[in-house]
C-alpha cells in the first residue's frame, strides 16, 4: 500500500518539501497583505485610512516572491506597516521601534514582517508599561531582530500560531539552516529573536 501511495503522491520527503515550499509562499503573501489588518481597515469608516492603505497595497502588490531588497527598505516599509496598526488601534497600541544600522545588505522581501505581525495580532500591547518592543540591529556580519510583547493570556502559546509555522518554512526555503530563531516567554513577556547572518 505504501508503494502505491508513493507512486501517486511521491515519498514523504517529497511531500514535505512541497508543503514547506507552499507554506513559504503563503508566508510571503500573508506578510505582504496581512489579511487581519486589511479586514480591520475595511470595517473602518475612515476614507483617508482606506485610501492610504489602498496605496500601500498597490505598492507592495508589485513585489515578487523572489525579490531581495536592502534591509533599510524592509525596515522603512515595516515602520509604515506598523503605522496602520497604530492608526486603527490608537491608544490600544504602545510600541517602541529601535533601529541601529552599521551596514545595509539584501534580505528577502517581507522577511521581518511575520514576527512583528505575530506580536501585533497575538500579543497584548495596550499597556504603556508593557509596550511592544521592536529592536533591529544591522551589522556587517548579521541582522538581529528582537520582538518583545506582553503575553496574551487568552491564547495558549504565541510561538505556536499558523503565522509562525509558515515563517519557519520561509526561513528554511530562504536560508536553509543559517538563521537562528529563538522564542522565549514567561508570565509577562513573549520574545522572538531572529539572528540572520549574511
């Protein structure tokens, strides 16, 4: 029976590779669009916000899956993306964005977005005492991203979300085993750390 199924579907390894590839593509597209953000904005009675987001979507829709761009471009777009959450959440979102760059090298487009989106969507960021913290360091040898948010006690684990699962597949496809992705949480904070060597 196993040989028969292998002939139809391929081996388990082949199926896993196809699945990882599809998950990586889905991660790219979800990072580029963010369906939760798009839905939240569509429900708003704010013509200017909707117009600004439509222009944003128009620009990002032109970016292809295999696109690489400078880390500085990624960071600038990430700041613009966060500003849309800031506009819809208002005083329900406190965050600190800390960037220091000694270099500027190419990375896959929208690679930094999933960890930030996960914190925005699954974390609890409405307390000034526990803001969402996004820290990016760009060095000659690597890029370091730390995303820290207050734990949302209404979910089991912020590490085990569909977006993070898709992101892990994207890292595998984009970098094989080079990057380091670490999650750490306690009763107050959830931290995601990505170390991306050039």
